[in-house]
């Protein structure tokens, strides 16, 4: 009888640990988009916002720009793809530019959210890509990027 109890405990332990491993794998592969909000003037008409979003999406989706981003960040090794061209195609499918809002203590501010879709296990890489894309956004819009904060070191 004691052997059967011991075998039952071992089987239950294996089933429980297998279930926990499966749940962990599921969480690692869940979608987790990463974006950088770009505040915009709330008085801008909707047509102008849509035109700006469309312009940014087409400019950021250029293959040459995405290949340069891939080379700068060494993305083929991080995303396990064969070449910079394959990474550029993958980034083009993951890239998004859409309207959002940012809540502040004084109210909400409309934003343009620029980022990439990715899995939870790729959050660090997605954040690097989103920050690198923002450098191109500043150039496309002709805006001087904000200075890093000396106190925070960023």
C-alpha cells in the first residue's frame, strides 16, 4: 500500500511540474507590444493626425531603413533569422503606428504610439527596436530630439 501512495505522489508531482512548465512556456510566448508615445497637439484636426500616422507608417516601413536598424542592433542573431533582409520583413509586419492617449495628472494627452509587436520573451529586443525607431521618427518629422535628463542618466 505504501508503494502505491509513493508512486501516486511521484506521478502527481510530475503532472504538477509539467503543468507549471507548460504555463511558463505559454506566458513566454504571449504577445506583448512595446511602444513609445509621441505627444501631439490636441487641437490638431483628425484628418491631419491620420495623415501624419500614414506618413510615419510608410516612411518607417521602408526596407532600407529597417535593414539599417537590423544592422545597428544585430537583430538577425537576436531574432534567430538568417539575414538583415529577413529581419526587415519581420519588422515591417511587427511595426505599428497608431493613435493613443497618455494620462497625466492634468488630464489626457493624445499621442501617436510607435512601436513593435513581439512576444514576452523578446521584450528587451522590442524595446531596443522601438527606441531606435524613435530616432528615425525625429528625423522624419524634422524635430530636435529631447535632451537626455542629466539627473536620471538617460
